C-alpha cells in the first residue's frame, strides 16, 4: 500500500496541514452572518450584545454534536461524561483562539456594509447587527445553510435570549454549568 505522503503532491498535503477552522475567514464569515440572521440581529435595536459572543457560538452553530449536547443537558449539569466535557472544553479553547479573528472579520464586514457595529458605553462592549437585507434573502436563506439554521433554532430553545445575554452569562450557560473551567468574563 503506498504511503499517503508519496501519493499526495507536497503542496496539497501542506495546504491540508495549514487549514485551521478558527482562522478560516470563509467559515467564520458564513457562520457569523447566519448566526446574526438566526438570532434576529437585523437592526440596531435587536443587535447582538457583545460581538465576542460570535466566537463562542460558532462551534455550536456548526456542530450537531455540541448543539445536541446542549439540548439534552440540564442548566446545571456538571455530571456530564468526560467525553462531553472534553468536547465543551475544546470548543471553549477554540473560541478563545478565534476571538481576534472574529474581531477582524466583523470590522472587515462592516467596511463592506454587510454588518454594523455600535459601542455600548454602559456595558463597554461592541454590539453587531446585519446591515444588508439582500444578504439574508439570497445567501443566508439558501438550502446550503439549512443545517446551521436548524442548530441556531435548537440553541435558542435551550438558551433563550442568547442575543441579549451578557458574555459572562452565556459562558456560564454554555460551559461553566457543565463543569468546564473558563477564564474570560
């Protein structure tokens, strides 16, 4: 049997090794836009409070395992199996790594008039909402993203008011209540 390194051209193998989901701006872009639409963050009054929450919600939007885990667990379920706790801990670590990329992405999307941001001086956060309505009709509502939209709806049933929760409360409900240690508030 031929070795995979022998049968794969060096540039192809290198590209596969260089792919990191948290740094893939296409992955982050479509998940962020779908998430904003699914949460109803389409106006200034309905903006996602604290754009940092995007980084932590993206794994739940893109992963049926994590979404199902949230759906089946209770609000304070620290007795999850180790495999589930490890999956949540990995999701948290990926989100922490992803934070600077999400910040850059939001500002790049704002320059392209796809999203808008607003500073909330009271909470000292930056809120974000979809600016383009054409985008939601053509791109976001495409059949390609049916899976992600379903995960968002399931997440909203499990954790109501995701859009308006503080980052600390969201982290508590997604991670701390399930036995995962977090280090960002």
